[in-house]
């Protein structure tokens, strides 16, 4: 059985690194995040068995992050850590939902004992966390646009296939990480681990050790034998995010693993093998990177066997409002308030905006508006300047965007009504005659 896994959210890099090495020596997988933002982003992609959260972070103070995590992941055990042994704060942390409060400096053995006490002596809690992580629906699979319908069909077919290497292509912020998790969840490997590697987050010598492992003494700071993420993903899925950022030397070693499932830990003499499915993702045009000499052509062709193109938010405009509503409900739950809503004029601006940051930008906007204006009806005056300036820059541009938006809304209503104009008109709150008139004006078949 795979050992437990923990996430450590702390701004002290040395603490995160030493804990990672120490915990792995005890058979415990560990990931680190330097602040609340990166910690929450990690939890959107992967839910560990337990989390440790520093009380004072650069972008979050006190118990804010604990409250948010417990709202989004109620089954996840969270322990608070701090350099200040404040009993009052410790009591408050436990009231909010923390399983314990640990003061710095602490001993590794105390952390290991707490993990085992919380997880290994409570298998039901641990299996509940894993089931929740495996079954959690992907936020970015919300929507009924044609682009999302096509993407769902691809995921359903490819997830069940025997394809061992998949490639996700698309702009930043489109949810490639969540789609990778959905591919894992819908596959025959769902009971195995889902392991994430951000290929842009570590220098080359550390990234190789992170992927393939390292023997003790293989490099400066390697005080313990390190098990690589490739090996930890045995029987499951290894998600290589930002694969286009891999250094050329490491690209050759990845290609060798993809071809024969064999790898050699840093400083090791013997080869090992691992049975994993690789899902790689990039926002780069890899063909151009190959021409520029930044990416190996043979690796590109090996990865590009089963490509999945993830649509941008502008390619699925009909989903914008339902995504906004979905995120508003999630954020309201996290903040403990009523969800925000949008006026008709604000809805028009949301659907007309280009969303260069895609779904990530939309979600961040909803979070900001919920914090600043909880439970309010949002009108255009409360939207950020970049949306207003783009949507109201020229009358002709607004007219074109309104036509495109209206067309998408009508087509979506007709699809949901299985082509019945009467049902579609009812769902839109207009008469059948008005629907037909609009279809004629937009030159829709009917």
C-alpha cells in the first residue's frame, strides 16, 4: 500500500526542504508550498492525506487559510505550525478544525508521530480523503458549450484507452491540470496515485532528482536516499505540467523512460522500471520550440501521439456565466456569505470580455468580488477597468460581441431542449415567436 502524503505550506524554504527529506526517510511523501496562494493552487490539483499550515504566511495571516482549506476540503486533516507558541491561537485553531497545533522549533519525530496518529491509526479518515480526491469533479468541466461537449467526449474515450502517453495543449489558465486529474479519475488507474510535477518550478539538478530519485550523497544536500515521483506514481498517473520548460539534458532522460519505462536515480548504478501513465501539458507551441532548438523533436513526436486541445474561455463563451455562478457559490461557501450575482449589463460584459487569463482569471475575479462585495448584485461599475475598457471601447465592437453572445445563448438553449423551440423559449423566458424572430435575424437554421 502506498505511504501517506502531506502538504507543507510554509514560507521557510529550508524548513520545507528538510521536512521533505526527513519524511521521505519514514516513507511519507511530502510536497511544499511557499504561501497560501500556491498551497490552494496545489489543492485544486491534488489532495494529500494531511496538510501542515504555517500560522503567518506572506499572503495570509492567522487562521484565514485554515478556514478556507476546511471549507473546500472538509475531510482533509490540517495541523497548524508557528514560531509563536500562543495557547489562545492554538485553541482557536482547533475550534476552526485543526487536528493539532505545533510550535517551532519542532522535532521530525514529533511530526511523524502526529501524521501516523492522525492517518495510519485512523484508516477510515485516510481512505475518505483519498476517495474524495479521486472522485472530486473538475471545476473546469462545468459548462454545456459545444467545445466542452467535445472535450468531455474525448476525455471519456481516451481515459479508458490503453494509451500510456497523453499530451494536453492549450493556453495558460484553461484548466489543464484539472483535466489531467479527470483523465486519471476516469481511467483504470483511478485507484493508483495521481502525482504532479511542475517542470518549471525547480532547477535542473533538483528536478532530475525529483523525477527519478537520488541515492544518498549523490549531490550536495542529499543526506538521505530520495524516492523519485516516477516511482511514487507506480500504477497511477504522472502529470508533467509545463513540460515545454524541461531542460534539454533532462528531455533525453524523459524520452528514454517513455520508450522503455526504465530510469536510473541520480547517483545510482542500477536501472529501475515504473508502470505509469504520463499526462504532459504545455502552453507552448512545441513545434516552434523544436524548430528553435529548445525541444527535442523525438520527444515531441513521442508525446504527441494522443494530443488533447483544451479550449480557451473565448472558445466556450456560452459557459462563462455558468462558470461564474459556479465559482461564486464555491467562494461564498469559503467566505461564509451569500453568493454574488450579476446584473444583466454585467453579464453582458463578462461574456463579451476576451479573458486573456482564461478560467483562472475568471475565478480570481469572482474571488475578489466576493471578498469585496459579499452577497451583492454586481453591476458594471464594480467590474475591473480592463473589462470595462474592452467591452465599451467602440459601439461596433460591442454590437458584434452582443450578436455572438446572443447566438451562443440561443444555441445552448436549443441543445438543452433537444431542439424543441417551445422548451427553449420557456427556458429563456421569451415567447416561441420571439425565439423564432431572433433565430431568423441571426440566420440560425430552424
